[in-house]
């Protein structure tokens, strides 16, 4: 009579957590109120020295903590027991080295490679905030931000100059990373390909991120690009920042610099508010109050136009002191 046999616990755990794919096997686990901890070790020991390529002698083991994908709604930390070896080759300059865990995590990284891919999916596909992802993983805001920036730079480098092919219209804007570290500017310049939007073939796409918000930041990036790219750019859209206009004029003299629609409407709305406030003071002698005609038309004329896609498509709805329009939600 055949007997029912069971798989070893490590096989079951490795299958559920898919740790074998990372080159490690689970040896133990623990849970607390804040996170799940899994203890693991490499499936196969590899004593080869990264410099000379010869096998070294086992010295000791060090534990490397790595943040992995969350499990059952709790952050997960892998405590990896990494063998450390001593190189026996006299001519080799390396005395002690850790076993390579390149399949599991990048050098000096605090997260696994699949955790970095998870961060990108949450940011790009799910449009989740960095703060929310940091809470899911149980790490700091800056850790997630660093992962995103490094992954973005790697993607840009992988595509190379080919990502610039056919780019005729580019957009430039600034973005502030917050919270920022003390002593850092916190701003980056975004360069966007607006050609698909102009052609009606698709959404805009990110071309690059440049540290800083200045004429020098944009001018340096433009100067580093191939001449063929600079020659093919016909239009560069930006906000009202003079630094970007200066850089565009110097580096792309043949391109037409324009202001993007968002900032055009924002400036127009601001000027309209100034005119309305001036007429209000001249007419009534005080700031706008409930019941004043100009105060009543301020809300529908400005925020409703700026925020409503229908208003942007069909133009301004006539607004006079006698017009009564409900405040936009």
C-alpha cells in the first residue's frame, strides 16, 4: 500500500514565495505587528573570487536585509545569510569577498530586483504615490524615490539615442520632489516628447529628467544631445520661466518657443482677476462681498474655465453682472 508523502517545508515555502527564482531558499520565518521576516540562504554556494576568478576559502557568514514584495498586506524583509570567503591567490588584490547575489539584488541595494520592478508598476500602471508605496513596503520615501529615479535612468540609457528619433515637439517643465533633503534644491527639469500629442497618435512620453531648475540645466541637456535631434525640433513648449526661454533660444535658435496651454489659461485667469478686483474697488469702494455682481461672476469665470474640459473646448461662457451661474464643483 502506497503512503502519502509530503514535500519538505522549504520546497513549499519557496514555491509560494518564488524565492528559488531569486537564487535563495527559505530556512525560517517570523511575523510581528509591523512586518513579515523571512530568513534564507543561497541555494548554491559560489566561492569564486570576483577579481581573479579562483575559488576562495569559506570565512564566515553575514546577514544582508533586503526589502521584498509585501505579503498579505504586510511589508516583507528577507534576511539573507550571505557566505563570505577569503581569497587564497597571493597575487589577487582582494582579500575577503561576499558571494555574488546579483540575481537577487543590485550591489549595495536595500531592496530586491523584483521589488524595484514592483515600484515601477505601482507608479506607472497604478499611478500610486511614492508615499503610498513606501508605506506598503515599510521603507522611507527617499528609498522609493531613489528606486524610481535609478530605474528611469536605466530605461532611458537602455533605449539610447533611438528614443529621440522623430521628436519634433518637446515640452519642458519643472517638478519638485517633496519632501526634499536638507541642502538640496528639490527641483528637476522634465523634458517631454509632445510629438504624439501634436500628431494625435498617442500620449506624451518622458524623454529625460535633469537635476535643477535653471537655464543651465536645460541648456546643458540640449547641448549634450546629437545635432540631428536639435535640428529636427520645431517647437518647444514651456511655462513662463525665463531661464527655459533663454536656454531654448541659445541651443535651439530655429525652434519656435511657445507657452503651454495650461500656463496661458492660468495667466489669463490671473489678469482677469486683477481687472475684476480693480473694477470692484472703483465701483463699490471695497473688496468683493456676497451679493456684489463682480464677486458673483468671479467664481464661474475663473476656476470653472480653468478646470472644466468642456469650457476649454467650447470657449468662455458669457459672464456679466446679471448672469447667475452656480459655482463649479
